């Protein structure tokens, strides 16, 4: 039996999607069974399953439109930032990690959604180092605008310094503070958004959604896109295997599914990307 390639290279993000985690399980199983006397047909099927799953993300990367140099720079710098040390030293107020970054395939998907609906006003809830914000800003017209919510001052200034390197960075306004406070303040201003991307505190997803839907923040033809709605597969695995965040996401998925004001689908892209439209 062939041994699976070793993915334990330094500084690579750990698997945080259902697909990545499944590939990791298969790698381990294949390595454990490498010298075991298992039927060759079983080994063949295991190897085929591994190849099908392990090859998918690299193929998506290879075939999607390449990211702009500014987006590639955000990804690269986020990967090399010592996030744990920054938190230990008190520079970040929250424990942040490189795995939070949405990345090329999700960024390119968001960019295409923004083009498809010709969005002019976008709200990015949970900016981190700015990948989703800049990807969407790249698809906005020159007079379009994006407000990005972030609670961590270190992440906010990290992103802002990188936005300055992009011709689209000037479309982005960063709002520092807890997202729910920002949403309530924006709602009072009464200017609705065409497109909202939710990617902040998983345990507040239901509140973000209800605020958007109830306060006039989402325009009548508006769309909401929500990240991590498969939460590493925990939302469909037995409840005993769910973290508090996964339980919150499972509840969020139920709330949206039961809301007659919208239609929605979870795209199995990365860690699950829900697309919601007001009907
Ligand atoms: C998963 S990351 C966002 C990733 C980003 N959208 C991207 O494309 O790379 C979540 C971010 O939300 C921020 N966050 C968490 N809770 C928040 C809150 N209550 N208000 C505002 N930002 C919050 C975190 O500090 C973190 O930077």
C-alpha cells in the first residue's frame, strides 16, 4: 500500500474544514495500515478516496483566477505573523490564528458574488487581516464602499497598513469595536447594504442575522453570505462532538432554515458558506 504524503510542514495552516480534516484522517489511516495485512482491494479503495479528497483543494487553487498581489500579500503576512506570541504579549486582545483567514478560493467566490449582484455597499463583519474585505472591495465600482467591523485593534491596524498597498483599499472603512454595537449604530444611520459577509464571533451569528434582517440594514434585494456554517463538519456529526461555537452555528443554521423571509443554501466550500437572499 502506498503511503500518504506527509503534510506536517512547518507553518502550514492546520486543517480546519470538513474536507481537510477528512483528508487528515485518511492520511493517518493509510500510514497506520501501510504495513498491515489488509486486502489489496480495501487498500486500493482507501487510496482512491484519499486521492479524490486530497486533490480537490489544490485543483481549485490551480484553476481559479489568481489572487491580486495585494491579497497574496495579506495571506503571506498573515501566515508568518506570530499570532500566539502577539496574544501572550498582550498585543492582540483576542487569540487570533492564521487559520482564521478566508483565503483565495473563498475570496474569489465573494468577489464574484459582489460582481454578480453589482453591489455598491458592503458590510464585512469580522475583518481579521482584511482578506475578505479587500477581495470584495476589488469587485466594487470606484465609488462603492465597504465597512469592515473588527474588535481587535492589532488586527485592524495590520489590515489597514496592507489596504494602503492596494488601489482598492480606499473603498474600505474600518469600524473598530464589537460588531453588534457597530450594527446598531449603522442601523440608526439608515443606509442599507447590498451585501453582508458574516465571519466574526460564531456565538453571535444569530444576533448579527436578526439585527440585519430586523433593522433595515439589509436592502430589499440584499444578500447575506455567512462563513463556517459547516463548522468542521461538527454541525452534522453527533451532538456530543460539538464545541460551543459549533452548537451556536447549528442553531444559526436552524434559525435561517425556519425563517420564511429568506431563501438560502449552504455551499460546501471550505468550512461551509451560506448564501441567503431576502424573498
Ligand atoms: C475568522 S476571522 C475573520 C476572517 C476574515 N473575514 C478573512 O477573510 O480573513 C474573525 C474575526 O472577527 C473578529 N471578531 C470576533 N468577535 C468580534 C466581535 N464581536 N466584533 C467584531 N469583530 C469580532 C476577530 O477578532 C477576528 O479577527
